[in-house]
């Protein structure tokens, strides 16, 4: 995801964060450490894998369920905690605050025995070296059980940002951009997302893959809009998916899968994927046309490792390079591209349901720098496009300023650019491009605009 929030955690905080030493931790302690690291400003995509790697196989699914659930419910859990604590916890005990959120989430949202939820949360405090907190957590969690009905009544009258679970600045932007869809958008943004897969149609058909999945005990349905997409009835480990290790299927939301058909790159055309990591769209383009002359570029050298992994799994090839797409003088060889995919860095407001840390980490002051970066990339890449070539601009944002308004401004700056109207049947037409709102046809929030340079 190119729109991941900035990592605001300090290295010193990570070095001295709890739970780094030896010794097994239960699922509650592990989940609390993940939430605590996000609370310090670290992204979930970094904190979660590192903690899962230290955990038992049997606990990983539960850790992930709890961590994601707590982050989705964080404003409401904070509201409950504030009313149950006689005084706020100290700043140095934010790990215990995270553990309290874990305990409350289990009691409130998960169908597990209450005594088990309380006892395991209390034990987690001891595992984190905070024995003093065991009694406090026990008392607060049992207080929640006694006062649950009254607390839920109070929650119904809480401020809007608490009730809806999204920060006030984002709610204001959504209300301004999508007043009629506001309620559906806020609900969809905090819903559990489906696990959607992209079938490599060069290797198999969707019907054939669905038949094999059914035989493997993995129920799935064809996506109603995207012909390469299937949606699992229940998420599962990718290692169980028929043909995954052979590159026949990949995990990718249906909205993101549209990029390959919209860009419509043909074999032997020179193609640039300008912000490629982790490589899902690179792979989708190559599955459609394996003989592309593909350059997969990304400013983050570490994340390019995922691009290599995806290519190797599918048996496909591309030139992969770490560089800033906005600085072509540092990497471009002067040969124009017939197709450019710019999956631009963005607010990622369309994928909060998959990355709930975004609602916690994104700030209103992030938006202007992001829109400036998007404009910088568009202006830098446009001269690299061959006459008659096409550039597909994409974001996983639902904010107009990053999407249709961004493209409108670009077209005003570049009179040689011509917008191509995108096919119907998905999303909604905007003055420029098409917008998918979160939850439409089960898809993530996404925006596309296709630009052509006259021959």
C-alpha cells in the first residue's frame, strides 16, 4: 500500500519497548505490544509481523484478530476505559493502557468466556513485567462486566468521533466530499474486510480455481464486477490456497485488480510501475502480458523485497530498482514508456478497514504534503511518456483533493494531456476519473484516472 501513514515512532522508543526479551508471551500480551507500538507512532504493517514472528503458530491468528479489533475500536475502547479508571494511567504505562484495551475488546466484542478473558489479560500484565497492574486490570475489567449496560448507553451519547470510530478531521472531510454517502462510508471503513484473491487467468480459469478451492474446503464466490477476482467466505492462510505457491492466485482487493485492464499494456511495450512495492499491481500487469518490458520502481528499497518475492513465486520477471520516481534524472535511461502506472502515495483513507492504524496515525496536516507529492510525481513522469502513450493515476484514497481535484489541476497545467473516459460498471464517474467508495461491491475505496499523450 503506497499510502501507508508515516512512521512516527522514535528508534529509542522501539529499543526500549517492553516484550523484547526472552520468554513466551500469551496472545493478549503480544496484541497489547502491537497496539502499544502503533500508539507510539509505528505502522501496523511493521509492528504486527515482527511480533507474530516471535509468537507460537497456534496464537498468531488470535493475536492478529485482537490487534486489528482493538485498533478498529480504539476510540470507543478509550471512552470505556476513561469511565472505568479512577485516574488516567501514566505515560510510561501506555503498554498497560493498551492491555486494558485488549481486555475490554475481548469482553465486549469476542465470544469467549469472561473468566478466560479477564485471567489471560491479568496474566499478560505479569508477563510484561508490570505485576502491579494485575489487580488494577482485574478490577477494571470486572467493573466493565457490572456496568456494561450503563456504559453502552453512555457510548450512544458520546461525541461523533467516538461513536463513529474515526477522527473528527476525517469525518469533516468525508461529510464535505460525500454528504449523501457519509453514513455508509463510516460503517464500511470500520467493517471487517473480505479476503479477495486475484486469479492468474493466464494459468487457469476462475471457475476451475473455484472448483479446486471447493474441493480443498475453502468456500469462495466470484466477484460480481472484476472477472479475475474471487472472495473467500472465510479468510484463511495463503498456504492453503490451491496454486498459491505456483503463482496461480494472489491476495489483492478487487478494486486494485482493475489497474491491469485499465492500463491495457500489451506484450513488449515498455511499462513503468512508478511506486511498485509490494508488487501486487506489477504482478497483475505481467500476468496479463508476460513479455512486458517492465521497470518496477520504488523509493523504499526494503519494501522492494516483496516485489522480488512476488515475481519469483509467479515465475515472472521485471527490472526492479530503488529510486525516487520524481527524480528521473537519477534513474531514467532516456527511452520513453508506452504505459506508466502511478499508484501514488496517498492518505489511504479508502483502505482503513484493512489498515485500521491509518485512522490513528494519519493527521490532517499530512494531506497537503501528500497532494504536493502526487502533483510532483505526475509532473515528473509525464515527460517520460511516449507520444500516444497512457498514464494511469491511482490512489487508495476517497478524498477528492487527492483524486479528481488533483487530476483537474494536472490537466490545467498540461494542455497536451487528454483524459480517457474509463469504462462503466464499477464505481462512479467523477468530473475526472472514476471513484470507488469503500464497501461498494465489496471493494476497497479506490480512484482511477487514465491520461493519454497525443501521438
